């Protein structure tokens, strides 16, 4: 924003611009929009931000985001606990749940192995996945990382750790372009990928 704008407005725009996918032009629009909101709406918005940050944490079982100790999916009696779908991020759980066709549980890695970005296996939630499987009840682990170099590397690394445990490891049969993200896939494409998954 130009120097003629009030400093708090400039700071607000800069905060919006610090979010992923938000450029300065969009940040300016959002900042001006906030100024058109009622004070109560702004306070409600701020309260929602603070509440989410304070009250949402990682499920002790699957690492998905929840306000409970154990998330609703992990604690549900209607889910097949013998099948674990491994995803990169919480948004991928949301994508699969939209299909309403997957009835197993999840494990969220919160990242992918990427040596160039200094993300090593110990920096994502792989050891928690191994701990879950060590009880011997898991029949299948579906590797549902994105079809990128990092996603494939992570899938292969985890498959290598799990095969000696006697667990069936499958990979989604992606009907997606290489480099695409799961969160942008439509429900039918995701369901078909899930249905046609392959052994690793």
C-alpha cells in the first residue's frame, strides 16, 4: 500500500500477504474489506482465529487436526481400523471424506520427505505410524501422498519400513496429472484412485 495509507491498514495488508497464495493485490482488497466490516464482525473473525489456534491440535492417534484428544474418525466405531490411509496434510483427509466411499482411518504426516528443503523422515510423523502398526492389527496401509517427486519418495520410504512388518502397502492409482494436488481433485477422481490402488 502507498505511504498515504494508515499504518495499521498497511500492516494488516502485509499480514494477509504473508498467507500462502495471497498476493499483495488480494491482500489490499482483504484489508479494505475488513475496514468495511462492522466492529462486531471483525471481533468475531479475530475470536475465531484465536480460538482455532488455541483449541485445535493434533489427534494423538492419527495426527489429524481436532479439538478432542482423539479425533471423531479415530474414535468412531463405524470405521475400519485395520486400513490406514496415509496422507500429507489434514486438507487431504477432508478431500477423501468428501467422497464418502472410504471407511478406514487416516494417518497425517504433516509434510513430505524433501532433502532440498531440509525435511528428513524424522521431521514428519512416520514413527507414530510405525507405532500404530506395531500392534499387528493393521491389514493395509494406503499411501495417498501426492504424485510428485516428494510424494513418491515418501511413499517408497514408508513402504520400505512397513513391508518387513508383513503389512500390505498399496499406492493410489492416480487418475491425476503428475504434480497435481489431492485437495483440488474431484470426488469421482479420488474415488476411482482409491478403488484402483496398487500394491507397492
